[in-house]
C-alpha cells in the first residue's frame, strides 16, 4: 500500500470466472473420413439414429461430430444450389433478348388491338392539335 492513500476493497471487485465448458477444439477430419462422409451425404442428406452411430464408430468419430458435419454440409449444399440457380437465371436472361417474342408474356389479337388504338390516337392528335386522353391496359 502507498502511504497516505486509503484504498478500499470495494473499489476493486474480484472477478470470478464462471465454471464453463472448455473451448471445443476444431475437428480436423482425415481425407478418408471426409471421403466416407461425402459418400454417405450423396446417398442421403440426413443421417440419424443407428446409421449415425454406426458411421461414427466406423470413422472413429463421435455421433456429435458426425451430426455437426452433416448439418454444416447441408448448409453448404443449399448455398451451392442457390448459386447454381442464380447462375442459370442470369444465363437465361442474357440468352433471351429483351425485344424477342419469347420474352413477351402475351401474343396475338391483343397486340393488334393495341396497335390500332395507337393509330387512332395519332390521327386524333394530328387533326385537333391536342393530345387525347388515352387509357392503355396491358394484360399478362
């Protein structure tokens, strides 16, 4: 203690750490384990019960490790599937020009009616000098 200073214990609370689980060490799978896990995942995406127990023991892993590996692999699979779908959609958008008939949602008589209506409106505008009010409806 320093002479001339009074220091109370209440100013310095003791820090007590809660007894908690030790930080889990990340599992590093061998290439053989990964190959077998991937093979089983390709066969079925969900591994439960006796199958998980047997797989874990044959790979010398815990059931928890196998369970978590399958959970993580399903997340990875979903992300990959979503990316593939987005890439296919982007590819389709680039392959189909905007003005092509395939990109139109309607064909036929409706288009003819629309063209006739526009021609009529253009004639009205030319004769009166003012733009007529027009209603254009589009059906999909």
